[in-house]
C-alpha cells in the first residue's frame, strides 16, 4: 500500500521541479537559446544524465529538434556529452555550476564582440587616416575623417577593458573583487 504522505510529497517535489524548469526555460534567451532548449537544459539539470531518447520521451519533442537544441547547448557549454562503454547512444549531462555557464557563454560573446569590432576599427582607421593625411582632399572632409578616427580610437578603451574583464573572469580573479557567497541561504 502506498503511503499518502509520500504521494503528496512526490507531487510537491514534481511541482517544485516544474517551477524551476519553467523559470529557467523562460530566461534562457539570455544565453541565446530558445525556450525549448532552455526546457531541455532545465530538465537535464535535475537529472544525472540523459540520452536523446529519454529527453524526447520526457519532453515530447522530435528527435531532430532535441538533437539541434542539445548541440546548441553543447556549443555554449551548458551541456556536455558523456561517453559510456557498451552503448551507442550518446548520453548528456547538464552543467550544474551556474558560474561556469555564465562565464563560458558571456566570455565567448564578449570575445566575439571585441574581435569583430576591433578588426572593423583597425580597418576603418586605416581608411580614415588615408583621408585626413591626404592634403589634396578638402579640409572639411579631412576634419570629419580625423573626428571619426579619434572617436574610434576612444572606443578602443572600452574594448581593451572588456578584454580585461574576460581575462579576470576566466582566471577567476574577479572573485577577489566580487566573491562568490558560500552561504546558500536567502538573505
């Protein structure tokens, strides 16, 4: 005979998990993924590991959709593939350290921003320098080119700062200035 307290506790446990799964899946857009990918991650968060068939059964998604979303989660280091002997099915596990997830994703995005914008700035600076150094071009255009050149040069301060922020996060030096709390109780 089943214990009624256990049944109520099981329902409450599932409801608590579902609340967290729903919240995580709705906020995963911060990490550039769809709510469906967020739901996969959040569901896996409460599991030790899952294969695509188990995820599909749990979430009612198609296998191609599961596979695409899991691949995206792997790219942003929120899900890892685990290899198991004796099975051909790939098994996956969710990254449970939110600090790692944050650092991996945002550092990737910030590094991409720095690279793309610094490359564009260097190319633009070369073109602008050609204009403001050419005395055959009107003073008005040369001054405008010089003004844009100076503006771009000032923006590099931000991108160098962003590079330092990424480095401080990757090296975990940032925790000297903004420590992780060790107390898990709400304050």
